[in-house]
């Protein structure tokens, strides 16, 4: 079966009730042929679920705890995200690996918890600039895949750390090379997204690269017009 083209917006720690309402108002009433998913802050999931569903836009969290429930103040369970209407959750984003010291083993445990709750985990991998400059990018990313991706229905997002929020994207050749390597590791069924400064102006060439099944979009996903322009580029490929 062909892999579904998927454009995921990662709102990170941005947004408010008013912003979410403005965002929804900027979406078309009918569903796109491209799968669209908003990964919102946990506090906005309940508000967005009934608003996005009629427009055919999916919803996801940005993190979950590896345990199903328990005494873990401030954390969010995968089961609660699912209960509130999410069907996806990002795990192992480089900002969480950096800010919270998340290891591959923890990311894998979170992905397993997501699958157990019926969510599709979007598992992020990617090298730092120092790792790329030293020629270690492929080895680093392959090790992250080996240690943070469990078996099951998962999505993998390749996000070179140095391309996130910097306006710098990997070259199309670098993306194609990394995605070819990833395809060999994850198999034909698993969707592979690229993330890192994807904008309306560069989406078409990135999404045309072999083995790129969609994008994980940060900054440009906060504006519905920009996000939809990226989705349009995905449709046109
Ligand atoms: P930017 O699109 O803002 O570079 O963010 C990418 C990202 O981290 C998505 O998860």
C-alpha cells in the first residue's frame, strides 16, 4: 500500500485559546487529500479535538510519559491524549532530548506507551551540527533508530538539529541520502517525514525527494496559510 503523505505541524510551546480559534477559522471546511495533523501543547488538545475533526485534520500531543499512569507530577499520559481526541504523539523531539536529557531508551519506552494507548508515535531522530561536520551523521541517526524505534505502526521524522528553527535546511541531496538509509532500516511501510525549517518556499523540492513521505513543520505551522501552502506543495508532487 502506498504510504500516506502526511504534513504534521508541531506548535511547540506556542499557542493560546485565541490563537487556536484563529487557526481553526483559517482552515478550509473540507478535508485535504494530504493527511494533516496538528501536534499542539497538551493544554489545547481538548479544545482542538472537536474543532479539527470535522475539517479532517488530525491531532497529536508533543510528548507522553512512558508509564500508563502514576505519580508523575506535570507529565501527560498517552492514554489521556487519546481520551481527549489525539491520535498521534511526537516522542524524542531533539528539544526534549536537549531540555530534559531524554535518552534513546526513554524515547523508545514513550513510543511503546503511545502504541499501547492506541496512538501513533512520531519518533524524531537527527544529528547535531558537530556530528554532521565530523562525518558521523549517518551513524548517529542509525543508532537512534536502532535504540528508539520499537516495532509497530510508527512514523519516523528525520530532523537535523542544526536545521531546526535556524532557517537552514539540509540540502535535498543530504535529505535524500539520509532518507534512503532510513528506508533501509525502517522498511517500506513506515512513513518518513523531514523536519527543519520547512517553509512554503522550499517545501516542493524537499517533498519531491525520494523516501520523503511528508514534513514535520515547526514555525510555519503556526500560521494556517503557510501550513496549508506546504500541504499544497505536498499535493502537487
Ligand atoms: P522549524 O520548522 O521551526 O525549523 O521546526 C522544526 C521542528 O522542530 C518540527 O518538529
